[in-house]
């Protein structure tokens, strides 16, 4: 019995030391830093996807002499170019024709909801 009690007290002391260390240093836990880096990578991936998609649409407009497509579904070449029509979180990229020659691409961002402050919007 003495051995089990001493082991329990030792384990409790280690837990207290562990938590007090992280509270004292006020640093983020390594997992929080990893999550932050992972989310930043998703944002960068989304930006690359938006840029690649916009370049392909602009190139298509220039080659064909056409106006901006009404929708991405109308513009069937997206699939043949092998472009990714989703953002870094797997949500579909929203396309909006602004005028005959301009359009915008929008990612819903980390929360997956459009028209919130974390949206990633690029106008071309």
C-alpha cells in the first residue's frame, strides 16, 4: 500500500509541475503551434488555387476572345486543365462574374461559411 500511495503522490506532483511550467512560460503548446502552421499552409494553398484558377480563366478569355464566363460550370475547361476547384479546407471555390472582363473568386475560409471575415477573396 505504501508503494502505491507514494507512486500516486509522485504522479500527481509531476502533473502539477508539467502544468505549472506551461502556465509560467505562457508559450503555446507545440500542438497549438502545429495547428497554426497547418492553418497557414491551408491559407497559402487556397491562395495558390485561386491564382491558378484565375490565370487559366484569363488565359482562356484571351485565347478565345470571350468574356468572363457566367459560372465555373459554364467554363468546362476547369476540369480539363486539372485545376482544383476547392480551397484548402475542401470547400468549393465561389466564382462571381463582376463584369464582361472581370470576376472574383472566393474561399469561405477556415469556418466554411461565406460572407464572414475569414473569407479569402481575390478579384481579377
